[in-house]
């Protein structure tokens, strides 16, 4: 039986797609398991804080307990764990999308269509969301994930660019 080049390409493509899908499913499963462990760790830390508080005889004693280093460390642990849970939940949500292309891709950064006084959520040179009036507003946007917050405003003045070019030319660059 002879296999044509076209059929061989199709078979290879099918196998690669199948392999990637299985890897993605395993990764999603691992994140879900990690989320479960982190949520359990939050419950345990909160229970530890409650146990410390139960030893208080009155309000003054409770304030003393809440001001100890051990209690503060438990509070920090809970906050750190909750931050990790939030990040992993966002990553899980993004991974569960059928295709990465479901995120809307916008204009290219250098296309001259972006407002230089605004901020955008970008992945390399593609705009996902924007424009935002401030860096803080872009940072507060939902699903920032691994996207970068950028402004197309030049980072250097035209004079600084000209001076850098002159220095480069001086050295033959």
C-alpha cells in the first residue's frame, strides 16, 4: 500500500493535533488539582487563625493574639494562597478555550492606528483590549493574564533618537 505525500501530511497533522490536545487536557487537569490543594491550604490556614483566636479570654487578649508574628504570618499565607488561586483560575479559564484564536486580535502596534496617549493590553504586537485612559485602568481590566500593558507613545524624544543614531553612525553601526 502506497501513501501519498498529501495523506502522510494529513496523518502527521492529525497526530500532532491529538498529542497537543492530550497535553493540554493533562495540563488543565493538573491546574485543577493544584487549585484544590491551594483551596484546602487556605482552609487550613484560616482554621489555624481561628484556633489562635479561640485562646483569647477577652477582647484585649484577642487584640494581642492578632498582633503576634505567628498570626500575621498566617494572614500573609492566606493572602498569598488566594493570589495564587486567582492567577491559576485565570490561566485555567484561558486554557479551556477551544482555540487560542478565540481572543480577538486587533491592530498591529506599529500600524499607526493606536492613540499614543492611551494604553492597550497587548501580546507581542497584537492588541487584545483597549484603549484605556491610564495604566491603572488597563491593569484593572479583567483577564490581564500574561498580556503586557503598553502605550504606543515613543519612549524617547526625536532628539534622543537622532543623537543615538549619530553615535551609532560614528561607530559604523
